[in-house]
C-alpha cells in the first residue's frame, strides 16, 4: 500500500479530476524554483549527513512540535534546546516514539501531507507511521541518513531543485554561501537580504547591528546618510552571492515617506535607543520605503511578510527562544499602510514588491484590488498557516478574479524543513491544477489556456518575478 | 413524501457521497452529549406538557421570530410578551398561522432544517408546512403535545440524550436542578456556572447580585478576597449539581492580569458603581483570568463566548427585553485580548478553555493557530449564526489545517429550542461526515481514520473535553 | 467554436448540473431589471453610434484598463484622457491592439466573461481575441457599430431591458432624462438621486453645489432648514424622472442622529468650510439619517455603498482624475456605524435601506444578522470587486443562512459598460441557479421552491424592492 493517493487533492468529480490530472501530469516533473525559504546554507556548504530522524523531522520543525505542545507534550521532551542550556531529552529514539505515538494529531493537516510525502518519496516507506511502526521507521530513516545519497547536496539534486534562496540577516558574513560557491558543487543556492535586525529599533542589539554594518562596509552608520550607504553596500554584497530579493518581516505593513530631515531625526533617536514605540514603528515603515527606493537602483525584488505577533508566550520565549510555535497572525491593514510607499515609488515599472498576508480577509478586499492595478505589486502565495490545500484554494478563489494570475508569483515553500520542499511544491502544483481544472470544467478558461497557466504557476512566474 | 432527503447535506458527487454516507451510518445513532445549551431545567423538573405549537416553536425561538420581524411582522402579533405587560396576541392558532403563512422566508436557513426535522422525526409529519397546512399542523402537534410521550422527560429519553448541560446565573438557587436530582427520573441534566451578572459592573443589579452571592456563601463580598471566595463557593455549589463547566459571555475577549492591589481597587470602584466604561471592561477581563485560575483548582472547563453586540434596537429592548433577535456579532480580536490570561495560566495542562467566535475571519487567522499550540485552548464548534451547514463547513475548512481535530470539542447545540436538539446534532453529524468523506476522497485521510474521527467528533471529544 | 461554454458556471457534478440547468433554462430569458448602475443617459437621449471598439470596450472601462496598468501599460497608451489635456494615444486601432495583445491577463476574471459574452452575443463573434485576431475583431466591431441595430436604443431593446436606472448628482438638470421622456422611444430609463456632492463637506465644490441646489429649488440653502427643504425638492424633481431610489457612496457606513441644534451647527461649519475631518464625517453620517427620514415621506429606496478608499494613487488622480482603477476597498464596520440610523427609523415598515459591502468578512458576521431582523434592511448583491462568480457564490453561502433570500434584492449590474449588462445579469443568473441547484441536491430546498426562488432572484425581488 502506498502512503499517498495518486490523485490526492484533485477535484472529486471524475470529469473534472481528469482535466486536472492531465494538467498536473504536464507539470509535475518541472524543476523546483524556491525563491524564498529558510534552509540552512551550511547544509549545502558542508554536506554533512543529517544526524537522526528526530533532529531531521521533529526537533527543528515548529509546525510539528507546536501541534504536540497543544496536546500537553513538553518542548523539553521533544529535545528542543533551552536558552539556559538546561536538560532536555537527548535520546532521538525517545523523541521519535513520542512523535510517532501522537501522529494522529496531524490528521488532515498539511504537516501530515508533507511528512507522508517525505516518508514515501524520499525514504521509500509504504507503511503508516504510528506507535507500532515507530522503531521500524526510526531504524529505516537512520539507515538512509547514513548513506551518501541522503546528504544535503544529493537530496538537493534528487529533489530537482533548479534554484533555491536562503535568507540571511543584513550583517551575515555569508561564509556558507561563499563555501558553496567555492566548492565543486553546482547547486544554485543564493541568499536574500533580510535587514530586520538593522531596521527595527526594537530588535535585540539594533545599535550594535548598525555599528557592525558600518564596520562591514566602511560607512559611518551613525549618520543617516552613512547608514543608507551601508545598506546599499550590503545589498551589493548580497547580490554577489546571488541575491535577487530582499525580505521584510514586520508586525504590520506600515510604510512611511518622511522628508529627509524627519527621517534623519528619527534615525538618530532610534540609534540612541530613545525612540518611543510609535517612533520605532514609524522608522520601520520609513525603512520599507527606503528599501523600495534602493530596489529601483539595484533591482532586488522586495518581499513584505507582515502581520505576525511573535512569541505570544513570554515563558516559552524566555525558556526556548524565538520561533517555537507561539507566533500568531493578527488582523492586518494594507490600504492605508502601504499608501506612503506606493505613492512614493509604486508606479515605477522597474520595481517589484511581493506582498504576503496571514490575514485572508485581505485577499479579496485589499490585496487583489491593489495588485490588480499597481504596476509594482505582486501577490505572494498563501503563506505559513495558509500554505495548505484549503488555504491555497481560498487564495486562488479570492485573488484571481481581481488580480488575475499574472500578478501572482508562483509558489514559495518558505521552509527550513528540507525534506518537505518537494512535498510542498507538489501540494501547490496539485491544488493549482485542481483550481485550473475547475475553471475549465465551468467554462471560465479554455483547456489550452489552463495548460499554459499550469506551467506559469509552477515555474514561469517564479522564475521571471524573482529574476532567476 | 418525506419532508427530509435521506442524503441531505452529504457531498453531491456520488462516490464521495457513498464514503460520507458510510461514515454517517456508523455514528448517526450515537447518544447525544449536549455540553452547552439553554434548555430550561424546569421542564425536566416538572415534566409538564408543552402548552401549544406556537409556544413550542415560535414565541420563544429568536431564530424564528427574528426572520418574521425582518419582513415587517410585529413581535406583538407573534405573542412575544411585552415588558410592560401590554397586549400581545394570545391566540396560539393565530400565531401559528402567521408563522406557517410565512414559512417560505426560512428557505435554506438552518431553522428550516431544524423545524422540518422536528416535524418529521418528533411529530411524524410528512407534508410541508404552509398557509394551507397550517391548521392541520396545529391540530396534529397540539394533539401530540397532550400525550405523555411528548412530555419533556419522555422526549429527552427518545432523543437519546446521554447528558445535557443547562446554563444558570451564579446566583441561581438551582432549585429545578435539585428537583430533577430528587426525582425518580434518571436523565442526566447538569448545570453550568454563568457568572456574567456578578463579574460585569455594567450588568443590571451588579452590586445586588454580588451582595446576594455573599448571603448565599457567607463570605464578605464587599471585599475582593471575600468576593473571590464567594465565587469559589458558588462554583463548588454548581459542581454539586453536576456542573463541569463555566460560561462567559462578554462583548470582547479581553482579559487582564492585574496585580492584586490593582484588581482590588478596580473591584472596589466597580462595587460602588463608579468605574468608567474602560474600568468596567478591564474588570470583566480580570475576572476571566480569575475564573481561569479557579478552574486550575476545581477543574471546571471554561467557555468564552465573546463578540456579540446585544440588543441593537433600543426600542425593542425597552419594549420586549433582551434576547429578541437584535443581537449582532462584531469584529473580535483574540490575539492581544487573550494574551494576559494565556501568559498567566495558559501552559497549565490541567486547564481547558473552550473558545467560541462569531467572527469567522478569526478561525484561520487567530483561533486555529492559537489552539494549535496553547495546551489549554480548545475550539468550540461553529456558534449561533454559524451553527448551519455552510457555517460548519467553513469552520472545519478554516480550523482543521492549523488546529487539527483534536483541539476541537465536538458539537454544542447551544439552544433553548428543545425539539431542535436532535435536529441540530444531526446537521453537525452530517456536515462533519461530508467533510471527512471529502478528505478521504481527496487523499488527505484514510478511510479507517475517518471512521475513528467521525466517532470522536460526534461523541468522544465532547465527552472527554467536558468531562462527562 | 463558440467562445462560451453553454454550461459555464453551473455545478460540475452531472446530477447537480442538470438541476441547475433546468432552473436556469426557466429564467434565462426573463427581462432585465437594472435598478442601480452608471450608464450614461445621453446615450439613450441622443441615440448616437458608439465611436469605435476601443472607446466602447477599453478606454472607459476601469475594470479593463486597471488590469493592463497593473502589468506596466500606461494609461496614456490606452487613450485615457489627461486632466491637463496633454497627449494620449488617439488611434483606436492601436489601443485595441494593445488590449488584444494582453487579453491573457484577464484569464479567469469576470471581465473576460463579460467581454467574451459581448463578443459572442452582441457582435456574433466565434473566435478568441488575441494579438492575431485583433485587427479582424476591430474591423468587425467597427462595422457593426456603424449599423442602426447597434445604436444604444436598439441595443437596449435587444438586451431585453425592462427598466434601467442611471445615477445623477443631486444638482444634475436631468436634461438627458428629459430628452428621453420627450422622445418617441419607450425605453424605461430612470434616474437615481446621488447627493454625495451636496452632503459631503469634503467634496470638491461643496458650498457651490449647495448654493446651486438653492437656486434650483428656491430654498435658502444657507440655513439648515432650507437645505433640508432643498433636498426634499430635488428628490421630488428626481421622482418626476422616474427615480425610485437614492444612492450614497461614503468612505464608511457611519451614521449619526444628532439633535436639531447640533445638526444645524455642524451644517453651518460645513458650509463655511471650517469643519474638521471628524466633523465632516459626522455630517455625512447625519445626512444618511436625514435621507432615511425623507425616504419615510417620499418612498425612495435608500442605497448605501460604503467602504472604498478612492484614488489611492495621488499621481494618477492628479493626472487622470477619479475612477481610474485605483479605488481600493477597506475594512468596514456596520454594527456601530448604522446603529444611530437604525435606532432612529429602522423599525419603520415603509423604509427600505439596501446595504452593500466591499468587505466580505461582514456578510455572515454583520450584514446577514442585521438584515435578518431589521425590517428596513435589505442586502444588495455582491458588489464591484465581488461581482464575479466566486464573489457571488460566497455572497449566497455567507448571507442566506442568516438573512434568507427574501432580505436580498436581486442583481445590480452597477456598470457604465453598456454591452456588459446582459453578460453580468447572465453570470448572476447562472451562479444563483448553481447555488439553488446545490441546495436541492443536498436536500436543503425542494425543486419547486428552487424554481420559485430562481424567478425571485432574477426578476421578482428587484422589481418589488426597487418599486419598478
């Protein structure tokens, strides 16, 4: 028995399924373009074996451990490291058994689809994971991981990845990217410029980060002009390592377009650490517009990922640090928030700003209408909690009628879970083909157009938008 | 001709329908667990006959009379009592005819489904309600109601209700519950602790209610400490009458976690009646956290039902009182609102907080992500205006992918319309089986898992979550 | 090959499709009632030929040119006139080619459905529009437009329009409407009263508009009482030209019910041009309630279209003026916003207020619950960005269960694109029949009820609500 249904996620009506299946068969084997994600470049630089099944699938994946936590399983018991170095479970087999015994919690979640896909397609497994099969699974996967064909570079090649972008802070030295470039391996792994730590006055170590950026570039980052120059220099440095994009994760989508004197004064207060919360927010907003202006010059595609309340649990944050599953989306406004940036540079044909949202109520109301008229705007795919079959379906149903397909950018896997990459792209390909097939079956699209669009949504739009 | 289609609410594709039908056939006859609702315990205490068809189906059901009001029918003409005792229609047959003649207004509403189910399954009727059949219907139902098998206890038994919770104010003497317990009838009817009238400084008679709670418990409720002790005592008293839960209906989901001095000062002002609207709101928020802390000790499951603007029409409120159909949902924030409570007690494994919403935009954005990580949180079912086939479908589609099934709690009928209870549970069972069948047909769930889940969603989760 | 699939927009399951198809066949040829829209009465007054394909389909249609702009095509190149009279493309064939060469951008948008319908049904075209067929299309349509059967009145008759409302500002002289009435043509074209320019203190020329209204009516519009009298007189004048409704396009749904002294003082400040933004907003809100009061007397149906941020691009507004595709919906609150008006007049049976929204999250949460109880409220159809197959489906799925069908008002095409009118009504008819067929197939409606409802949704509700 296969773990996966060959026709999964396709429409249930046999006639529509046949149309969608034909679309899918056409594009299922296209190479993966992964223009935004969080894989660790060190994997590809060192090409070391992944340590064990638990540390591959459980301990680092916040999608996985958050669901276990929600049912009273402690992060300690899943081996998630504590900030204070205190004791947590060290036995990967025990962690794996705990995960396997609770695998039913993931029923009908995207994690289940991604995991089963990895089990079947990456590790050749054909039996379901459960308490009973936990040890068999562990041994089988551990055995695989010890073999060369399961090293990061080999997996990269077998996943048919044409290009992948990682994400590094603006002050990163990019040494792993350098090591990849200097190696004899040809995998196309590029970086992306993530300046959150140097544009957010409330980020830990903001002033030091800005000072470091000065050292790295030779500009005087204690002045507004020097600070902007340092950004330009760092962006150029990131471009040397293949970067085609920047990425911005702010609490809101607020932008500002202050005059130079106001911007400079705000920067000065931010650097001294005595700006208010409102001023810090205004500064972040100003920096989005500054980044957009720099993109006019250097061509980097700008990505905005707003709207997440990070680390809602103070205790979990203090004990385990960031990215531990307690990040919760909030209502997000785009219309007023983006107006300053758009009025500054939004009609420039050379600019591309890719918008993401965790607030699906903005799809049809704000984002599709805006992307359907502003030349610079493109809609990123369904993101994070919405990177799922139902989430992707809602995304297409709520954006296509006002924004069309050509103001979208294909799929982002946005993941640090390496083995899930082909699984996630496969889900997106199936859901898109289900949607396109439904459009054909309801007379909204001709079949030849659907085939052309399936190719665009899978490959073409990602490649052209992100300039790969 | 039957009023009801045997396959109603199941998927339309024949293949998927067959899967869903098999799931439904498996669970359709499971006993009803009704852990949250508003039936009147007096019915079961006295076991008196229901008076007439109009006073069973029309006059007390705000779902029914609101729709008639929306089309210019006066509440007076439906026999809804006036606060001033002024004249309203007294002839139940006239009221029934008015209702029957406008039955087309309910087309495609859940009320129509519930009513037709009651007509067919409770009263054995096989013809449609209309102006023409109004009198026949009236006579038939009136005749039934005069028979012993249509008394409340007999209906309770024939509905296959294993357990039902009513809801009483914190200061209720629970005399009807006492009478049920002292009777020779074995129906499992329990109460639930609803403290709105003693935690909301803006509730009518707040200070008197608090004083009454002092008399009832022997604690000095003019002091913050005594007031909290009185809550503990009343909760214990409610537990004697089977309560396993508390219920909280606030305008927002706001919680607070003030220091003891601030809380005490706020309570003092509230009791004197001179707190501002903002302070009253803060006090309600503080009391949610206090209730959660008490749940850690006594194990009562906490239910939060926020987000309804009560009695939007001043004139209807003055003339007819509360609960007259003019209650309208509002946008509700959960992320900031619940943070104080969650940071105080949200990681405690012994706590269960069941969240409800009238703002569906929070399902995928806030509630499922929060329930998918906080150990204390569970998602209540689709509520009130959303307790409907489309509402339930959206609930599953928007919560399952982030929260899974095991962070949900089964169905609540939440009703005072007794005959609708089996109808409402049947709708939920069908919609859940339709959803599960669709997951199977699209390769997201195995069929054996779907059968297990159908049982959980129908019976298991309600029983374990609500500790029946 | 036909451009259009005969079964487009109907359900994909063959059994359900058959039910829906039968419903559609029953109502497809019913006359069009178009109670709200923006066609130009001059067309019907002068009955001149439309100038050319580009100026019929591209240059005046913001749905069309916005999508082209979003992909870096300049408004100048589409012949959209500049406010300063500067040069824009004058060659209609060039504009047409630009449009045709980018027709793929409209895939799966409602514009594509409307355009293809017009091409096939109005112009008898059976080949797809593309760069290759651009010239053939141009010549064919240009040839048609030169013939008498493509003049506005002939098209009106061939579209089977029983009645259509245009929309004119309160100060319009209605001369084109007069000309229509005085002609020998019997087409039923009526006006609607749109007072935005005389109720919005922030509208361009507000004081002059109010003064003009004084001249037109003989009332002293520098006083609050005279200003209200002038409104009454203008409404009566509009009624002479067939008006059955008023229309109000405000940024929010805010209403106020101030005492006469406060209202008068606000008016005085507004007229002097020294009210604050908040006061201007309050005045607009007050005027909605005043308009509702006048409707009690003169019977005009009130339409409220709130929630759009107009002209987000300052540069496009300055260069090309309003209505250039940069209008973006915003989150809209209805519960608090409408309470003053509703509490003033909302229980009056003679009042009808039709509510529209661009914020779909309010359908199930606010609008359907409110329309499902307030006698005056009716829900307008899915509007603007949501006037689309998916938008209409969501509208029915999210409003019917709480508001029923009889608190809705049928379809509005709301368009200035004349040839799209039958296309838009056809989309609505198909989507409604798809929805009704699905209800039948899932046992939520009997087939005879569905046929009755199909007629109501297509024809009956529009005719009775809007008093045609």
